C-alpha cells in the first residue's frame, strides 16, 4: 500500500457540514503539530508490538485474512516500508531510483519484503520492524512540517506522510489481531484513518478507471469516546445545500471498511443512497491497485 493515493487526495475537498445546512459538527482537527502526530504513530506501534512480542514460530507462521500472508508477512511489510521511508527522508535520490525501478517492474512489488521476512525467524522479523520504525520516527521528527517527502508518486507533505504510516500500521495490525483472536481497544487515533478514508474517495474510483459520482456523501461517525465526527466526501463540485447520501455509524466500522479489513455487510454502518452504496463497495484508504476487499464473513465461512 503505497502513498500514490495523495496525488488524488489533494483533489478531494473535505467540506464543513454546515455548508449543507446539516448542523455545526466539525470533523476532529488533525494534531496541531508533527510531534503530536508522531506520538500517535508510536502508540500505534506499541499496541501492535504487544500483540506479537511473545509469539512463537508457529504464531508467526499463522495465516492471516490477507490471502497468502502469514503474521510474519504483515510485520515484514511494515518493516520494509518503514526502512524505505527512512531512505526517502535521508537520501531522496536513492529513493527515487528505487521507486522508479519498482514502478517499472512487472513483478510483484511485495516480493522483496516477503522474501526477506520469510528467511528470518520470527524474533528477527520483530527486531527488523522495531529498528525500522524507530529510525523512521526519529527522522520524521526532524522534518519541517512544511517539508515534502518523495514517495511512490508525487511527494507528500510531512504530516500526510506520517498519517499514512499510522494508517498502514493500524490496518496490518488488524489482520494480525484477527488472526490471533485479539480484540483491540478502539482509540481516538482512528480519526487519522477515518480522515484518510474520506479523502481517498476519488482515488478509489480513479484506480478503477471510473469517474467519481457527483453526489457528495455525508459521513457521520461516532468516535470511541462518543463524540460525533462529520465529514463530507465530495467529488469536488456539487456540494451545495440539499439532501446528500450518508454513511453513518461508529468510527471503528468505517475504518475497517475503508482499509478493506471488513465487508460493509459485516458492520453496523448505515449506508443510504446510491452514491454511498457504490463508494462503500470499493472504498480504500490505501494506494496501489484496486484491493479485492473482503467477502462477507457468512459467505467466506460457508
């Protein structure tokens, strides 16, 4: 899941619901500083670390809901791209050469990190991830908030760059938690994932070669603390007063759907309107080719 998505996200407006005469509830503001955002990322790292730290080799080799990927593959994915993020921040020219080669290759872009992780013992994969994420956080902390970091696609703003790493950690962590039967406590950090999910609506269509429907979609979420988080996912035009399609429910369910960790049918989300239905069927907060999504659990388990 690369950050090519940001080329498309910058064309997506997040509109205050008040402009639709639907009330004065505003989306939760992003962290005021890069330091705050990095603290949330470190907390996400630590939550996942606690889940995998005591695994034996059998645990590291357990298959996850991502077809063909074991727990070790999920963690090696994070380790590899944290290492790559360090290269992007410290040696942009070397990173650009790597990215161009990867994007020109006809092979599996994930093959390298899968190969490396599968050649290691589980404790070695964990050590790799710990070292990579620590270095990534250290170097990100030195960025100017106005800096732009090269990535797989157009350069990303420093805050967006860190937010994307948090989303990836949370999403891959969900696959690990599901595999091991761990129920994670939902936190306020979900606002980062939800915000990316809303802004990525145009990308979900672009990556499929489709136009975004002109109808805006109001996203009405309840945070883990019971606050209301509202956004409007618009196509960039046509977001004037009047009825809009809606996706309503708790923030955790929405984040699970936009990271393709749950089928919308397996959540409590209320989806109303053709544009909202269409979006939830293909939503993805991550970049790369169209994700296959997850089948409804009843069908998958049958």
